[in-house]
C-alpha cells in the first residue's frame, strides 16, 4: 500500500509540477508582453494557451549539437543535476490538508521533520549543475556565466538560509507542516509575515530568492548583452530545455516555500472567521485552492519584478548581498529572538 | 532494510574515495569527494542523526566543495604530473595510511566500550534533543569553538588584505 500510494503521489505531483512549469513560461511571456504593451503569444490555441506544448515539441525535435571541445561526461551530467535538484525539492513540500488515508499524508509526497533543511540541502547541491555546465562547455562566456552564477548563489544562500531562521525560531520546528500549523489559528493575523513579525525576513527571503534562482534583476549569469547566453550558451535542444525547466521549477519551488513559511501555507486567510466546512470535498479542495492562489501570487510578483527592474551590475550585486542582506538577516534573527524571549 | 542501505552507501563512499585517488583530473577528484560526503550523510541518517546528515550535505557537499570546484575551474588546472615526490608519497603513503587507520579504529573501538555505541536501527535523534545537548550541557565548549572559528575567519581576512592600508 505504501509503495503504491507513494508512486501514485509522485506521478501526480510530477505531472502537475511539469505542467505548471510549462505554463509559468507562458504566464511570463503573457505578462511581460502586457507590461511592454504588446500581446505576447496569441496564435497557438485560444489565447495562445497551447504555446507551451508547441514550444516543448520544438525543443524536443531540434538537433542536439554537442560542440567538439566540451568535456563530455560533465557536459552531459550538468543539465541532469540542475533538473534533478529542481524536481527533488518539490518532494518535501506539503501542499494540502493533513488528511490521512491508511496512515499516509495524501497532500504531500513526504512529510519530514527536517523538511526545511532538505530544501536548503537541495539548493546547495543545485549550484553544481550550473557551475559544471559552464566549465565543461569550454567556452569563455559559459565559464564567466557559471562563475558569476556560483558566486552569486553561494553569497545569497547565506542570506536566504538566515532569513528563514526567524520563522524556525517562532515555530520551534523544522517541519514544514508544523510551520504552517502555527500560522493557521487566526488566519492572516497569525501568518508569519504579519502576526509572526517576519515581514523583514520575508523581504530578505524575496530578494535572496530572486538571486538564488538567477532571475531578473539578478540575472547576471545569463546576461544576454554581455554573455550571449551565460552558462547554457553551448547547450541545445532538450539539454537546454532541462536548464530552462530547472529554472522555472526552482521559481515555483521558491514560491511554494514562501507560501509555506510566510503566507500561511494552505490555510485560508480568514482563519476561524469561517467555520471549517462539513463537506469533505470542500474540506479537501479549499486548502489546495489557497495554496495554488498564494503560489500564483508569488509567481506574478516574480514576473512583475522581471518586467520592471533593470539588471544590477556585478559589484552592486555582491555588495548588496554581503553588506546589506546578510547583516539585515542577522539583525532579524537577533530581533526575533529578543521578541520571543521577552514577550 | 537499514543494513541494505548501509551497504549500498558505504560502497558508494568507498568507490568515491578510490575514484578520488585514481582520477587524473582535479575536477573529477573534487566530484568524487562530493559523492563521498553525500554518502556519509546518508550513513549519518541511517544512524538516526538527521540534523548532522543535513548539515553534512549543506556545509561539506554544498558550500565547501563548491569552493573546491570553483578554484579548480578558475585555475583550470590540467592533468596531474608525476614527480619524484609523488612517487615517494605513493610508496610511503599507503603503508602509513594503513597504520593510521588501524590506530584510529583500535582507539574508536576501545572508546566505544566506555561511551556505548549506536546501531543502525536506533531511533532518530531530533534536532530539539541535539540543541538541548549543544546549548545546555555543552554550552561552553560550543561557544569556545565558535570563537575559535571567528578567530580563524579574522585571521584569513587579515592575511588576504592588501597592505596599502585602505583596502
């Protein structure tokens, strides 16, 4: 039973996740289009809704070119590492009610008491995909891109990890389910971002997460104007698609983590104001709705920022990370600890 | 189940370590070291030390090894060369390693009688339990260690600093 249910859960989550990745790309193209006063993709299917399928098909059918100068084993391994890490982290994310069936959580692949640490683990391993791809490509643009990416990810990982400590201090647990449970009581008033007093932690997390996923305004690793394509310059066809999927997958994961840690996870923003529904279907679907809505809001914010802010310069990026974000995250830890100890 | 997993990952760790020595290219050696570190993390997990396992991956396999690969990538070192020194190290090194390992194993086995041992099927030590030990029973050694690390960081900064006064 355990094995069957696990396989079913993994399959369902994987399909939903990959579809979400494909449609995040479409969402981005649509939204950035609107921000720049144009339509974005409209031709394939109604409102361009079939565009992701066609894009996928195109990438799949393209010729896979491997340049002769590459270091082959690592060149082939790098996109696999990137995509695997991106897909792995979704495994520890709970996304619905704590409903159990035969003693197993239905709306989480695995519910671990060190879920948060696993997420940080996977992030720290994910750096290798980018670092190795740039080095093994044997191309100066790729190498520069991957050096930038690795340095940026290592620097911002610190601020990212430290910004989460405040939440852990409040919950006194590393389990993502416990973190959500603490925020469930009074709805929006007990969310970590408001009631928990973690608004600064949220902002630090937000900025560090943009840098961690190499997204604008911190997209220096693939700055087209200076580096052609950055670390994936030499990759084509499905190997390029794997990097692409990894990037958007990471965006969604970061959105899920922000939702769980700061925005109350799958709980409704009204808390006790609305009595818990008696209907089982509503009881199951409402949390899923709130979770997806919050992640969608986060993705919207991501794309909005990309469409609005210009790219940082490299020295600005580094000094911002080390001289502002890191001390701010540390101050937040001290502040939260003091507040928890004194109040 | 625990034993099977232990055997698999112990094998991974050993294979990674052997590969580290045999590979001629520094980046392959660095990657083998990552395999060793990650397999060790799984072994920790099997012994019920979940926090230690994750810290092992985040700190060693993640942060420290990224710096290793970073340096290899930046210097772009080629294949390793055989010199007189490396041949001498090979002849002396292997017996020395055997002696060192034997001594360590004997010492650990003897100490195990005093402190007790863990077995593979033991329950998980939660992070809460670990932090109680670290921050209550062993607070002074823990803080002393962190001061020591801070001194090391300051030393590194002082050494790396340029001597023109305004750097």
